[in-house]
C-alpha cells in the first residue's frame, strides 16, 4: 500500500482541548506540568499540534523564536528546556509563572489520523495464568523482562490501581481457570460496564479503584482504574490511557462545542496480540473514535494538566473538549492542519 493510500485509509479527527482556571484570589507563583502532546503510534498520525497558554509562561516570554522551535520533535514553539520525555515515552511540558495573575487558560489543538485495527480475538493467545507467571519477578531474568516489552512495569501496584482482594475477586469472575488472557480481558471489560453506573458526582479525581469498586459508580477514570487494578491483582499487566473520545450527537441535533470530554481507557498486555485497547466505560475495543494522548501506570502519571500554586484560593477548572470528524475534502485540502490553538475560544 502506498503512503498516500495509507493516509486515505485513516479517519481524521480534529481535537481542541481548553482548560480555564478563574482564581478567586491572585496567584503569586505557579508551576505546572502538562501532558497535552498526543502520541504518534502505528495506528495514530498527528499533524498541526499547537499550544497556547495565557498568560504567557516566563520561559516562553524570554525564548528566542529559533531556540523555541528547537525542542522535542513535534513540539514546535515550546522552549527546549520546557519539554521532555518521561519513562513511558510520553512528552511532558512544564511551565511557570512568577507574575501575579488571576486566570489561567491552556488551549491545545491538533488533528489525529486513526487507522482501524482488528478487534481483539478472545480465543487467541495463552491462558492468563501462563502470562501472569511470566510477568512474575525471577532472579536473573532481565532478558526475559526485556522480551515482555516493558509489560512488567504495568503489572505492579500503584496508588490508584493497587492489588486488592476485592479487585482480585472481581477479576476471577472473568478470568476463569484456563481462559485465554484476551478472552478474560474482554469479559472483564463487559463485566465492569454492566455493573457500574456512570455518575460524575459519585467520585473525585482522587478516588482509588477499591473505593470505586465498592461504590459501583464513577467516571471513565474510575472504570479504567478498576479494570487495571483487577488485572494487576491477578498478576497481569495493564496500563492507563489518557485521551479523547468522539461522541455522536443525538439524531437531528448539532454537534455541541465542548460536549466531548477527556477520556480514559485501558490497555492489557497479551503476548500474542500485543496491548489490547479496551474501553470499559463503553464496553468496546478502542477504535477510530479514540484519540490517544499518553499512557502510564495510572492517572497520576499522565494527568493532562496539574500544578502547584501559591495563592489562588479555590478554583475549579472548566474543561471544554471538542472532537470533530473531518471529511475527505477537508483532509485533502487542509494541509496546514488545524487552526492555531492560540485563536479565540471556540
């Protein structure tokens, strides 16, 4: 297949993500970290990424334009000293403000081209017990760990997705003895989807998987942490994926700006099929409507925006995400990519 034909086979989505803090007291000093640069993968191409921060961070104000473009590849306009790659290969950007301000707006935009991938085969691959055994630590097994492509790191417990007896009990309902790992992962996804109620008021950003399991309510972050914690409680490897989801409006209704949201799903390691991308919130395999930002052990590794401030009082962020499909004409004619994120709010 030619590269041109390969590009035409992609589904292109335009993403705009804006976070605004209106502080009820002046902020005197602030340090922030953002995971807002989407990953380029075998199934996801990225073009036209841009980032606008208001007020302009201190480093941005003093950077020479030529030096500002000398950061990581694919991070134009960000000073080289402000961008780095974390342990999982995600791009993170840090920025600071030493000037007093009472409002912060961070706006990122880009186009993502997604290729369809085969659905996970629940019958292909080894039994889950064999995979769990392979992921266990064995003295002198460094070479084996390398062959597992870093999966061992994602089998270890974390604060949000620990190993826990209640999570293990849930996992055993799906991972029955001798079942192929892929089949167990698909069954667990459907089990969580069927038992949990999507309720944005039931949990907070700090809710851990055992708490969400006890409540059987939560948001996509909670669904993902429960599935990850359940897998890890049986010794399996699973990681947290931060990104966006294209949601379809009701028939006859226009697409609402900002109606889409940041999303989270799970990837489970299968030696034969690789990382299986599963969305327990919607009980589907992640596909051409799922845009990947970053992945890590849990939410704490890849929060889109976090920071430490002095002053500010109480401020609840307002997040608006718009994901819009691009038709073939727009893809062919819009070589420049999406509009600059520094433009006016949508």
